[in-house]
């Protein structure tokens, strides 16, 4: 028996730095595109957009807003309470008595195709009790759940959305369907590096692409493009560092003729943070801390032609985690905006390498790589100049 679905789109406040604002603006544009798609699916009953009041004003100013203005139920964040994801989503579920729900972060579906989205909604509407569907069990960016009221039991275990699917599976015995890893399921807008991946992907919506072309810093675009061109050459030596999945390793071997060196550590660290008391540990991080970032990258530079580093694993084992502003600045190689000394030294040392080193969050060794390979394969098959 089919049941109607409530879609819940959540987008918080932007930070004050230019990189944070860039990522936030792109997330907003992506969210509006997703709402346009959702508004055309008959099994979607309501579309709730939960944002701060200032963000609602920003949505209204967007050119595409008129397509969805009559489809949205606005639920404005309270300015009197400190934001907590678990408390916020639970309050919305209770307020609207939502049973079946598709939750998505604002920038979580920038490349998800209409057919895939309709399939997700169809499966969710027909599902039985205790079923959920997501893009990534270990770090969910969006999730469909057919028993949304259970979220009231998860309030204190959900400081952020990434651990949503993992908790449902391991604490509440939900059947979790995790979609096959691909660019459309894994690429979400979380960091500046994700924007670089979207900048060249053939399926990026043109309004968003134009925005990225005009707003992304030239240095970061050039470094990403240089790395992409090296990846496309047979025999290139590629290194991936961070939360690298087995699927990414297999994809590189299947799609590209490159030699790989993989250092995979702490997959799912954000999803399990509340459930494990042991500290995040990194063998790469230990080497950097003991010997210095300069020596690490000097050694690495002798072994590779291009490298991709998910820096968040290294940063997670530091005594003090850098601010989001500093992390985003590091992804764009803007060293003057980084006060965190360990991170600053890491970025400066990476820039000394002959090989381009792409720095970022999880997406740099996940959805961003899927996107890159899409670009390389399409350019090769169609003999077009995408990159």
C-alpha cells in the first residue's frame, strides 16, 4: 500500500568567511533545484523547508524561487535556542506528525537524477515498517525513513545528520538500503572541494555551474584541473589518503589506467563518534606530527604524480580542531586565513610538492573522485573538451 511522503529540507546559517559563504550559496541553489524536482512527484505530500529567517529571505531572492514558492511549507529556526540537529528534526516530526519522510541536507543532491529520486520516493512510499533508504550507511547526507516518529528517541544521539542511517541500523534494527556508490549518490556540497568537482561535471545544472565558474578562486580551479589531467594519463601514480572506501579503489582500477597507493583510515568516523569512546587515530597523522609536514610531503612527492588528501582524519586527532572557516580556507590553499598551526603547516608543505595535492574533506576521496572520473570518461568517449 502506498503512503504519501513528506520531504524535509534543512539548511542552517552560513559562516562569515568568503569560502563558507561560497559553499552555503551553492548549497542553497542546489536545494532549490531539488525542491523543484520534488514538487513534480505526485507521492510527495508536503515539502517543508527548515531554515533561519534570514535564509528564507535569501531563498526568495533566488531567480528560480518562483517555481516553488507555492510548494513550500516554511518552518523557521528559533533564534532563542542553540541549534541541535536531533532536537530540531524531532520537533518538526512531532509538529507535523510525519510518518514517512525524506530528509535531505540543503546541498545533498546536486547531481541526483530525476529517475533516481522518483525511485527513492516509490520505494519509501511502498515500504513496510522499520525501513530506510540512504546514499551512504556510514555517513548519510540524505535519508528516507518510513517510521519517522522514532526520531524522537534519537534526539541526543543526532548532533548531525551523518550518523542517522548508522544509528537506525545498529541501535534500532532498521533495514537500511544504501544506494550503489556513484557520483549522483555520493557527491554532496559540504566543502569547497565539492564545488570544484561540480564545476566541471557534465550533469551540473547550468545556473549552478555559472555561479561556480565565476566564484571559485582561480588557484584552486587550476590545481584541480591539473590533477584531473594527470589522472587521465595512463600510468600516472595516484595516492589517496583518508576515508577511502573499497568501492573507490575498485572504481579507479576499473575506470582508469593508473597506479594507486591508498592510505585508508577512520571510515565512518563522524557516524560513530557518539557510539565509541576511543580517540580518532591516524598513522599518516602520527607520521606528520612526529616528523613534520615538510618531510611527509617531500617523501610523498617522490612516489606520486598526483595526490588527494581527506585532511579531516588528520585534523580529528589534533588537540584542537580547526574552525570551519580555517578548514575551508585550507581546501582553497588560502594559508593567510589559517591560524591553526598544524593545518597551516600541512597546506604550506603540500604547496611545495611538484605533484598537485588536492586537499579537502571526505568528498575529495569519495564523490569528488567519482565526478572526476565521469568527466574524464565523457571527454575520452566524446572527444570533447570538458576538462
